[in-house]
């Protein structure tokens, strides 16, 4: 039989995993909203070339989808680790990939803002 303290810790970890899953979803939905804003709304307001906005918007859309997909994979990985009594560290490759994509989209956005003004 599992100790009450250990059972409480496992419950808290599962709830934290659920909150993290939902945070990944919120980030994904936010990136999708930014995708729509950058790709469709801003070009209408700017009056300039729309293709750079469409490219950056599509990038944010893909990032949003990646966040949502990664949310599921990460949630499952943590749950499996909990069931087997292990720890599921955050994947360094995923962190690096998200960082690079975020930096590229940030630089692209800044370039559009500077070059389109």
C-alpha cells in the first residue's frame, strides 16, 4: 500500500502535469491568434506587401500547432514516468527547437516592422 505522503505528492505532480498541459495549449492557441493577426489583420492595416506577414503568420501558426502536439506528447511522457516511478526531464532538443523557432519568428517580425515602416 502506498504511503499517504507519497500518494499526495503523486496527486500534486499529476495536477501540476495537467496545468502544464493546459499552459502548452494556451501557448499554442496564443501562437495561432498571433498567426491570424500577423498574417491577415496587420497586412490589411499596413497597406504594404502582404507576403512577409503571411510568411511570419504561417510560422506562428506552425509554432502553435507544434505547441499543441508537444503538449500531448509531454503530458503522456510525464504520466508514464509517474506510473513507473521515474522522472521525465524536459527534452533539450525540444527546448532548443522551440527557442530557435521563437528567435527566428521574433527576428522576422522585427525585420518586417522595420522594413515596412
